[in-house]
C-alpha cells in the first residue's frame, strides 16, 4: 500500500529483490513470480526510465505500435497478476550479510531495509550531459533531455536537438509536432540512427541537419536563446538561434549504489 506518497511493505523478507521498474525489471518480476518466488520490485520515481521517455515503440515483437509508458504499465500489470510485489524508492545501499551460516542480501532505500536471497539489478540508465557552459544553468529554462516530457512547451518555436543515434532522431521527429523548425546537430557527417528513422527525418519539411559540428555552449541568461557550435572539419565557430535544446548523446548507467559492492567497468 502507499501512505503519503511512500510505499510501505508489511513483509521485508523476500526470495528475490529486483532493483528497477522498467521493462527488464518487470520481465524479471514476471518470471520470478511465475516460479513461485516471493518477489519484490523496487521502482524509483525520481529516475525517468528510457521506455517511459519513448513516444512510440514499434519494434517490440507482438506489439505493432504502443507508447513506451503504456508498454511499461502493461508489463507491470502482468507481473502483478502473478503476485509480484512493488514498492517505490531509490536504492541507496546494497550489502551481503551472513547470519547463522546463511548469506542473504540487504537492500536499503529511503523507506527501509529489505532482505532477499538474491538480487537482480535492472536499474537502467539516465541521459548523459554535454558538460558545456550554460547547460546546467538552463535546465528547465529551455534545456531538456526528454522530448515527450517537454516538447509541448515549444509550440511554433525553433528547437535544436543534439545527437545522432536512434533516440536523437526519433525525438527530433516527435518534436516536429510542436516546433516551427527542428535542427539536429551531430559531431559526425552522417547519422548513426536506424535507416527507417533517417528516412523519416530527411523527408520531413520541418527538419534540418548540421553535421560535423559540436555544441560548445548553450547561450542565454534566463532562458535558452541559442547554442554555440564548432565545425570539427574547419574549426570555424558560430551559433544557432533556438528556443529549446534537447540533448540525446547517450546514457549513463544508474549503478553508483553498486560501487564497492561489485566490480564495475567504465561503462
């Protein structure tokens, strides 16, 4: 049950705890609960999942077309139907304990400590930042990492999207619903996105592509007014006027809570 926005679990001991409330976590919950394991999924409301930020999913087998958030909720309902329990929280600590010769995991979030014989980490990732001047200062003032969250604020505005992969091109296409002009800036001369997304992008009369350029800064005091760019081929510097900047340059794993617990590589 939920009390004042916090999930309260009567039972704190489980066979398995799954950290992460996205498709991977819910799929694990389905399999574990169907195997008659007492299963808990800890889902964070403070971390936006990649699926929930996706406007349309059309490459999932058996699903012709569905919004990301609808797919996630469908998977959650399926996991619940088999008995998976859920709680809302962001895991802070994870540690292995031994009691009477038996080992078990203790998982701590802001609501308490839970115990399980095994833990599955499906904590997903968050958007990378450019780490350029003006970016942090203008978050929420024209800088965004989620087109489906903030696109509607830029109706008939000029928008810049930074990136060249599937997420960048897909979100740029979504933003054409609102923006007057959507300019995609990418460090390479060609996009890395799937061909089907590229075809849709270049066929759209609201889009523009600027290749072989990087964004060196975001211009504006109280709100975004443009981006400073540098041509990687010529070294020439310039600027692109815009009202909003959407950044899709990759993902960082949500694994800080695992440092010192298991070995992590750079990615």
